[in-house]
């Protein structure tokens, strides 16, 4: 799931305290399925024999994440970047309908509620369903990917069956500093910990879910940093901003091994996959130097945004450079799971209990910041699913 500090999108300053109330007072709305600025049919048509099935699509606003709970409930994440979404976190229903999650109050962020930053979605980046059925939302609280709202960065645990907020974990400024952007999360139910990537300045964050205390780790290690000078591309388009600077996306993708032993992660601007034993991350007595020695280089990978791992320890990668879904086998072989022009910046995975793999596309390379200030024609933002390959 993306992004880093460098995604300074156009209207962010005006969005900080913009409203987030439902139109006409309704709590559900339908999102149109065909974008007015859709690309031509050659890129908006499924590839021959594509295993991908569209389960939802939205013209606007930009979507970055999807999560499917064990009960089948599907959720999507719409951060406050250069749009001000009505429902930053929404439950996705039939016919592209969206319901604010967990309720309309949580979706509101304006002057009337700015004194309660822990009770509202400010700029949520990730929605994640754990194996017990709980849905977690990670809110870096940095509208427009600029700076964090004081007191706003948080991790929130919810019960999708009741719509209740069960736990809110705030992140202090020493864990989520002003230029941070908490990006993705994985939940370790066995050890009762949360592991997060922070892409704004580059770090990992580890949270003890019993004490609710968090620590910022590997903030000076190359494994959490973008590779200097590397220019990543999407659909052949170089990710260079209006000032001519290449995108520098730090620690982003994250995945927890099935047995909770290893945490895998990668900087988005980079071609290397790393891992570290979760026991080392949980050991508060380990020094930064000892942690650095515990980092393992897994191998070379294409530039990737989202990561996930299956029961056979295949690491799944969303390859925005190739408009493809890939996986790296334990032997190090990179296999193509799906290649489809509709995968315009595949962003985040969700493995569902029914054996399906879900993925969302965010078309980040089409936004104004990477096109000299002019947004490019694109398809709708979509949620796809396919059977998890054998």
C-alpha cells in the first residue's frame, strides 16, 4: 500500500479541515462504475484469459486499499490526498454502494471535530482484516501526505459484525513524527503485536497490543530507505515530480509469514525484499546495531507496493511497473500470477477466507504530481478478485 512524503498532491492544503459528511444526509451511496475520463478500450479491457474479476469500481475518489473479513464483508480505503472522500473508510456493498465505516461520525473531519483527532479518520491509509475477523484501520493522519495532524496518527481495531470500535492506539510524536506517513500494518495474533511500515521518512514500527506501547525501529537502516537515484516506472511512465526529482518511496510493502516468525518488507523505490525475525522486533533489549544485524536480504524483486504471503510461503508482490501480480517462491523464482492492463498501479492485497485473492488499484502514476501538474486519463479505481493460485 503507498505512499511517501514526496507525494505532495495538489489540493491537500485545502483538504485539512474539509468536511466529510454524507450527501443529503444519507448513509449509503452508489459510486459510478465508468469514469468520465476512462482510457480507451485497449487498456480498459480484460487481458485474454485474465483470471481477474471486477467486484467493485469507483470513478472517484482515489482508492488505495481493500480488506475482506473472514465473514465476507469487504472494505475499501480512500485517503485524503488530492480528493476529500465522503467516506474515507467504507463498507463495499452490491452495485458499488459504499456505507461509512464504522459510522458517519468517524468519516467526518472538519473544524467542528478538529479537537478530537483520535475519533475521526483524518487520512486513513490502510484497512486490514486479521484472521480472527477484526478489521484494523491505520491512519497516518497526514492529509495530502504533508504533515501529521498533532494527536492524529493511530491504529484502530473494529468489529465488522457490530460496527463497534474496540481499541484505539495513538502513536506519539517520537514514533510518528511530523514528516512520518504510517503506511501498512500486519497483526500477529499469536504474540499480540502489530508491525507497521512508515514510508514518510523510512522505518518500522512495532506495537505491543497488550501495553499499547510502540517503538520506532530501523529508522537509520538502508532496508527501510528508498534507493537513491533509482527511477521507478509505471506502465513505462517515469515517476518524476514537477521539480524533476524521482520518487523516493521508503518502507512500504509488508507481510507476516503464516507462522508469525518473519516480517517481510521492502521500500517501494527499490528492488530488494528484506525480512527480519519478529522475535527480534519484539525484543526491546536489542540495540539498533543488533537489529541491523538481524535484517536478512531475501533477494531481488521488481519494484512492488503491496506484499502478502500464502501458506506455502510464496511472497506475493503487486508489480506496478509491469501492471501485474507476481509471487516469489521460497526457492527465489519470480512467477506471474496475473498480467492485465487494468492493473493500473496494483496497490494492496487481501487474502480472503474463501480462497480468493483480492487486490485494489490506485493509479498513482496518473495523478498530477507525477505528470507536471496535469492528471492523466485513467480507468475507474477497481477491486479485483481471483482464485489463489496453487
